C-alpha cells in the first residue's frame, strides 16, 4: 500500500537548522509493532503516524514514536504533524486545529509565520529530592552548587529540569555519555538582559541503545520549562528560547501566554521532503 509521508523541519531559524520529523500521513492499518519498526528504520528522534480522530472534537489523531517507545505527547512532533496535516489538505473544524494524542486534545494555533500548541498540564511537578539533584550534578559533571533550582516538569516524556545561573553555563556542559539509570533531563539558563534570546536549553535523554543523547530542539521540554519559569516569576512572556546550539542547530522556540494565562509554544515548520512509501 502506498502511504504519503513528509520530512518536516520544526523549530528552525532557517531550513535544516531545527529538529527533523518524519510524518506518515495515511497510517490506518499499521500496527504498533509496524510503527515502531518504521521509526527505528528511519532513525530520527521521532516519527509520527496520522490517523482519523476517535474524538468528534479533534481534527486528526497522531501516534508519536521514539526509537525506543511510544509517547503520549511531544512538542516538535505535535507542530510537525499539524504542519504535515495542513499542507496535505487538512481542514480544521474551527479556527484552532485540535490534535488528538495520548495526552488528550491539544489545541494548535496558526500564527503569522509559525504554529503554536497549548502546553498540556503537567503529569508531575514539584521539587526534586536532594539526592536526585546530587545525582544530576554528577551526571552533568558540575558542582552541586551550580544548580540554582530543580523541578519535576513532566508532561509526558518524564522531564526533570534544572536551572543554571546562565546560558553560558548551559552551553559549557559536557555531561556523561553513559549512565546506569534512565535520564530525561532538561537544563536551562538565562541570557543577559538585552540578548535576542531569553534562555538557552539543552535536553539529555537515554536512547534506545542505553546511551545518553542530546535532542536538538524539544517542544515538550520548552513547554514544561516555560510553565515553571513563568509561574515562579523567572520569566515574562513573550520570550524566545534557543536550543541546539552545541549541536550546530539554530532552534528557536516562541513562548507566549494568553489572557487566560495558558502557555503556548510555537516554532516555524517547513516540509523539506515529501513523497510516498510502500508499507
């Protein structure tokens, strides 16, 4: 069977500078095992599969796979999937596009030059145990005193976020590349006042081989981090975050807040390759 696909660049400053996503547009009939096998073969951080919605209020349904597992929600797959659905002729029921995924219904808005999703509620929040913070410091190969704060900020992937004193400190990190337990860690630090970006972020996670990898640009992490930074008074929306610098990328994440204090995470999306595959 022939199925349409797109390779989409998400959260980029210019094409080929963000986080790539493979989107299979006609995924009806594929089993979970087939979706996982396709994802591993493509060897991108995530691949998504678009399906008809099961909720009448949704425009489409998406399943999100990493090389290791299926996720209930992830940010760059949300924007990339929405972009692919729209460019393939999708027509939303209302002004906002509504995505159905494992985390529920996610509203997505079309801005002037980018798409933005509403940050979903956190599954887990609150302070991180001191023993865990010390473990994180050892993983990052920095002194415990360099971590200004740490919070659970999990909206699906399992994120813990630690705050360092500066973006420079974030960019200087050289963490361990092997670790005995699973890591899903975000690190954030502020840029000086007057800089084009408010924060630099980095995301470290345990990949399907058990090694520690770094994600180029991470929408879910930016969403949960923004919720924490804004609620704690450490950030004021709107702001732009940078991610992927150490990997040679130019990830740009636009964070806004509406009148109801909902956080929106936006970024540019571009289809770089499209075609059909026989699966």
